[in-house]
C-alpha cells in the first residue's frame, strides 16, 4: 500500500506541477494566444482521475499503518491535502473551465477566469507536492 500511495500521489503531482511551471509564460499572453495555448490541455481530464485514486491510496495507507501513529498521521495528512486539492479545483478551476467551455468560448471576463484557473493550479501544485512529501515520509517510516 505504501508504494501505491507514493506512486499515485507522485503521478497526481505531474499535471498541477506542469501548469505551475507554465504559469509565468502564460499569464500575460494575449487573449487569442492564451486560448490557443489552452488547447494543449485537451484530454488532460484523464490525469485528474489520479487525484481520487491518490486520496483512496492514502486513506488505505493510513489504515494499513494504523499501528504506527506518525506514519498513519502522515498518510491522513496526505489524504487531507489531496482532498484540499479537489476542493480548490471545484471552487476555482472547474468554474473557469465551465464558463469557457474548456477554453473554447471567450467570455468577456476571460482574464479573471484565467487568473483563477492559473493560480488555482499553482496552489494545487504546492498542495499536491506536500501531499507527496507526506505520503513519502509515511512510507519511509
């Protein structure tokens, strides 16, 4: 279970990290360029399925490690951070995706939607990185 929690959480980190690394290059793009760039993410929803899997793997790890209080708490922390990622996504990222129909429609408030979308991914990269660290530390105990 330890291995699965680390691997799945690490894989779940890949997409938000990629978004975070691209943020500085994309945040100032002109409207037309930004909407073209966003099409590179078509089909990335499949990577999002790793988040619920990481949540379940870390919960399973917490149960498996219940005899080691510290390892269990690290696994619970990893699961809580993954849950926080999902909440941030639902509050900030998904509404931007919906309002722009996955960045195929250009509403007037596209710039504020871009800010929500880009920065929510950056925050989620940090949150998921900490989840990965917790999962890793739990597995090393």
